[in-house]
């Protein structure tokens, strides 16, 4: 589990693997995983059955955000908002914005829609939204170790879900970013945003989009030194469930969970976390238009996932 610097990767790739080192041995018990990310259609069924209201649809409470101006306390979500010119890649706020009215039904803002996209992954889901769906479905979110075991599909030591080359025989294997990040996405793979589930080839375990398209929530708290802690124990870690407490040095007061898999915005210019063992992170109350999830169960499901 984990990742070293892949071959022929520049310093961007090396930055992507900083918190994914060292590679260490892990054992996980058997489990079943959804073959795709949870889709808009599936999430709509959940909302219809339960009346659930996602975090992005709720008006933030003033007591939760002391000092915030009243006009900023509006329901919404974080949306990729690229500039119209090249910018230094040292401040992600240059291409992310909080947009009023952005939620799972309107991923990029009130003028956007998921109409006709029932088979696309649901996005703009905070961690508690994913938990609520999983509970309703009789499932749970995967641990980070379970997620990586499933993503590798039995291809131990490979940098990508599908093998050694990012584009074997010049074929796109995942929905990622083409062009000059962040201002120009050429969409050479056919998609400038999310793509339908099952569009790209499945991995050897029959799982789709384990790299690219949308990030996926896992149940583990995020700490950049967690792999070092596991490796220092000197034995195989059995069913690790992450650290007891979260810690991100760049935002020490923000509780974050681990994201996995990368998204349609990943590129070797900035974020190459479609590399299998690499890690992402996200504040638990924040959804974005490139973040979704899938579920697992420990026992055999009554119907195929």
C-alpha cells in the first residue's frame, strides 16, 4: 500500500507521493464494493425515499462560522472556476469558488442541472451526506486500505489502475484533465467535467472509475504521517482504519477525511493523484463538483452491487 515516485514523472508526481510513503504491507478481510460511484439516479432515489437534505442545501448557521458576514451565510458548494489566463499553481483559491445554489442537483451552480445525467456520479456531497446514503442502502464507506486494495485489482506495484503506462497505445483510460491547467481544458478525452459511470474500462476486479472522474470519500481520518506510523510497527497492518484523529499541517483546525482516486481535474502539471497509491484529503463539511463516493459491504449483498 502506498506509492513511490513513478517513472518519468516530474516534481509534480513526487509531490503527489509525499504523504503516500513509505510503501508498507497491509492485509484486509474480504468485502464487496459497488462497481461504480453512486450515481445521480441512485442518490435521487435515496432523497425521494427519505427526504434527506444535503449539507450544500442547508443555510450555514452563524454560530458555526463566527465572524462570518451574514451575506456570506448562504447555501452552496465549492465549484471549479478556472481563470481566463495562466496563473501560478501556488494558490488553489485561484480556481475554486464558493457558489450560492450549488448542490447535488445543480453541481456548478443554480443554472446547471443533472437532467439526463442519471448515470453520472453524484457530486457536491459532504462526508455526512455519503454516510447517510450508505446507511440507507445498508452499506458503509470503505476504509482507505480497502479502497486501495480494490483499486489495484490485483496488479501489485503498478502506478496506474490499468498497468504501467498512463495512455497505453494512446488510449484514454480515465477521465482526467488535458490542456494547460487550470485555465484551458481541451477535453481531448471527450469530457471537460464528469463522465458517465462505466464509460472507461473496468479494472481487473470489475470496478469502474477507480482513477479519475471524481474523488471518492473513504472513512479514514487524514494525517500525512499515517503511513510512517504503520510502517514503523514492522508488521503487516490488518484491516487498518486510519488514525484516531485528523491533522493537516496546512489547516490544523479543519477535520479532514481521506479522498482517493483523483478526478477529471487531475493532471501531471499539478495533481497527478490518479496514481494508485496516492492520497487526497477533504474537510468533512465540504462538497465540490469533483467529489463523490462509492460504498462497500462486508457480507455478500442480496443483489449484485
